[in-house]
């Protein structure tokens, strides 16, 4: 019994010592030998390492979760942004709605304006059209009127024309398109033919238009002076201006008594002036002149206030702007009987010729 006890106790001690040695980390046979921690074959130690890695992973995960948190934070920010976006989108939406609505209103308003303006435009377009028509029509009237009032368009004043054997410059009267030659004598410029402007109160000799074409028209004094007819029997000296235009073309006037005297004095005096001022043909009884200065005076005769005519071919009478008495006014005449240029006062109501002098 005692032997058995000692054998059993010895075996136990041997086994215990062996186990303790195998638990030594420096023992290669030991299960916790440090070298096994570096071996991939040790599942436990790998697992433990894995655990560390896992732990690291957890840390990473934690970091990830931190990332996630950041992500969450981002998400939160995103969400916040979303909210802001949503919030801004709402204001945007809300603001977009009003603008849209405003746009619609504006659009609508624009449409209304457009529509409204288009209507006025359309409506206004009608008036302009009619206005255009009116203008066109008015233009036509103006054109017609201007063509009537200024038929000299295109005519060049100063163009020369043969007149009683001499080339003389001419101008066009824009009132009726008639063209008159003119001549410079001394310091004066005279028409070289009688006025043939047709106005009420003027007549052709013997009421024959062919005589007007040769001798011009005959006028009573007030018609020639463009004064009221009452001036034929009353004094109107206050209405007679210096360089009184009368019925002469613009830029010309009825010569005064003094201007007639200037002319006759320049050509040698009144006693012989007829010889130098008469045309070289057209006078009866071989009483033609030399027409030395180009005045080309013709014997247009005269007319009485009661309607008869006398003297064509025999002599001519021309009005002055100067008044003599209430019933008489100044004239100059030339006759076939001599070479003089006479001054006398004639009845204002009688009809005589007109020569205009340039202003």
C-alpha cells in the first residue's frame, strides 16, 4: 500500500513538472512558445492577431464610423444643405413662383401691353396709312401746286436768247413760267420786253391773245401797282413803297419817275432817247429805232377805261410807280412821230404797258 502511494505520488509529480516545463514560453515544445506567434500556422495566434487587426479594423471602422460620422455629418450637412437647399429651394420656389407669377403677370402685362400696343400700333398704323395717303395726296396737291406755282424748275436764269437781233440773257417768272430777256443799261437792269403776267384787270390789245404774245398785257395803274381799285380815283401815295414791286416778278419792281429819268439821261436825254430805245422793227411809218442799248421798246398801244383800244404800231405808253394826282399817275411814252421819250400824267383807269426794273 505504501509502495503504491509513493509510486502514484511520484507519477503525479513527474507529470506536473512536465506540464510546467511545456508551459515555458522559451520551450519550443511549449504551447505558448513565442516563435509560434510569427507563424501563420497558428490559428489561435493569427486569430489573436486578427483580433488585433479586427480591432484595428474596428478602429478603422471606428475611424470609418468617424468617417461615417463625418459622412453623417456630411449627410447632416448635406441634409442641412438639403434643408437649406430645400429651404432655399422653397424660397427659390417661393420666389420663383412670384417671379414666375410676376413673369406671368409681366408676360401677361407685356402681352397686354404688346397686345395693347399692337392694337394702337395697328390702329395707329391705320392713321399713318391714311395720314400717308393724306400726305401723299397732300404731296400730290403740293406737287401739283408747286408745279403750278413754280413751272421754272430746271430753267437756268441767265440763259441767252436772240431778241431783236441781239443775244440777251433771260429769266423765268416762277408764277407762270414766262421767260423775259433783260439788259443792263448804265447802273440799271431793265426787262427788254413788256410784262405779260395775266391778272384780273389786265387785257390784251383788242382782246386778242396774239397781241399779248408780241406786246405784253395792258394794265390800269392800280392793277400794275397791286393796289386797291379805289386808288384809281383817290390818292394812295402813302401806299407806294420804295422799289414798289406791284405785279412785277419777285426781285423786280415798277420803275419810279426818277428811275425813268435816270434811263433817258443815260442814253442821251429825253429828246432823243426814243431813237436809241425803240426796237429795230415793229414800228409803223418807218419810225423804228436803233435799239442801241437793247431796250427794244415796242408800240403796244393803250386801252381806255371804257373798253376800246388805240395806237398799236403807232406808239407805246409805260406806267411809273409815282402818283400824279388822285386820278392820274406818271407815264412815259414813245411815238412814231419823233424820237422823244415824253413824260405825262395819264388817267389811272386807262390801260398801259409795264416794264419792270431789277431791285
